[in-house]
């Protein structure tokens, strides 16, 4: 389940939809609960909630006392998760699911606290860099990389797992660059630097990329920023236009169905965030045959695994120098290695069996921690 599914486009929403779709394809008894939009497939259930983007959600956060974070009123996203939890709880009580698997942390916390009512085992997919105090509230935690499994460890009698996100390597694959650029209206003669990330400063640090791209002073290059619009987006766009003029293209709220085309049009993918639990855009870029430029953070270093460049994204000029010296031939060669690593490590075939093994372990209570190697297991529970 995911409260933002149907009205927000982030990695969390992509993850929830992708996992449910694949489990359904494998004939598991799965329900995908979403917070908005229509129920387009037989296994989807829409549970309308108070969206984080509404005036009411902002008003609740503004008027709430400081201690109200305990009630899920710390930020608009928390308000949405709390509202979604209250709305979805009757469905869980009535249907009596075996497992609930989700990445929304506060929603997971509420359902973990109320599990005596609904009876399901809750697995928190830890994709949002939560504090240890919150993780300790869960009996079952699904880390996305071995780096985070080693960082947090197995706390007490809790079950801790490491299973990466997967990507459909048949959808995200190298394609005809010329045709992709033509379809997107992008120039054929430019070296395109892509960053697929939420359009903000605070986490994705797109302002850093804009400044470093400007410092690279590469006239043959074009910067393409593609991601969900946020409150910071307007100011970020103004800064980009001021520094880069027509050397930047900003694409807001690109439908996920169009993302493979965007990766195919690019020459290199850059992510400037300092902390990423895994980074779904990194894996999508790898599957599409793109090399990545990322920060020196353990989890993303493990994801790229030598197929990209690991840089200090806090040191002025480092990224600019790398962008200045990159050539298309090097990117193509590294991109081929990235594509193969994505198939070997992050494809549906490589990951889903690990996920099913995690479900079996949670249902049986076995003390195992599936790592990143696939294992043949079975699963028949309602999820």
C-alpha cells in the first residue's frame, strides 16, 4: 500500500505499484491499496485520504502544537499517512490479510501499533532514511541494500532483511537515442546530462547540479531535470534559467510510462543527493544503459558497483570537472557494464524470489536474512 499512489510520483509510489503488479502476475493473492486515482486493475483498491498537497493538510500542520508529531501532524506527508491509515484499517480488519508490505514510514508505524486489530504482519520497506527509534518499533524491516542492513543491524528479536528494489529491465533498456530525442523534442547534437529526481534543493540538491553544470562551461551539453514538482520547484527553476538560459530543460511530473524514453535520450545520469537508501532512478538509468555520477554514500556505491563514477558532491568543482571531461564513448562503454549489472542484480528475475523468501521467513518466524543473491522459494500467503 502507498498513500501517495495515484497523485504523487516518487520512488515509493513506483515501488508499491511495481511490487504489487509482479506479485499479481505470479498469481499471489495481492491487493494494492492506493490513496487516489481510479482502480484500474482488479487487484487495486482506492482508499481516499487527506492529500498532503491540500490546504487543510497544511493548516493542520501549521496549527498543531509541537508535541503533535506523535499524532502524525509533524508535516503534510505525515497527515496524509495518518488519514490513510485510519481509512485503510477497516479494510484490513475485514479481509484479515497475512502481510502488509509498505514504504510509507508513519503509515507503517500506525499499522504496526494496531496489528492486534487487523492481525497482519507489517513489513516496513525502509526506503526513506528513518531514524533508529522508529525502526525499532517494527518487528520486520526490509532494508534495500547490504549497506543499510550492516548499518542498522538486527535489533533484538526483530527480523531484518536486505532485498533490493527491482526494475523491469525489459521496459528500461537501451533504445534508439535519435528517436527518443525526437519524441521528446530534445536536440540531437547535444551531450545530454539527465537527473531524474524530485525537483528540490533540500534532498536531491538539484541546485548543486545546476551550479556545477554551469561551472563546467560546456557549450555542447544540455541539462535535463525531470521529476515531481514540489514547493521548492519554482525557485529552483528560476535559478536554473538565470544560470543556464536555454542550456537547461525542466520536465515536471513526467509520467512513469514516459521515463524509459527519457533515459534512452540521455548520455549520462547524475544524482547529487548526499544520502540515498537505494535510488530507483539510478537503477532505471543502469538498466537503460546509462552510467551514473553519484555521491560517496555506501548504498549507492554498492548499487553502481564500479559501473559509474563516485564523487564528492560537497566539494565545489569536482562534479564540474567530471562533466567537462566526459565523452560519449566512455559513457557508452560504462553504460554497457551498468546494463549488465542491472540485469544480474536488480532485474525482476533476480529480486522477486528474494522478496518471496522474505515473506516466507516472516510468516514462519525463521531467523534468516535474505541477502542479494536469489533463492528458489515458494509463497502462497495473501499480501
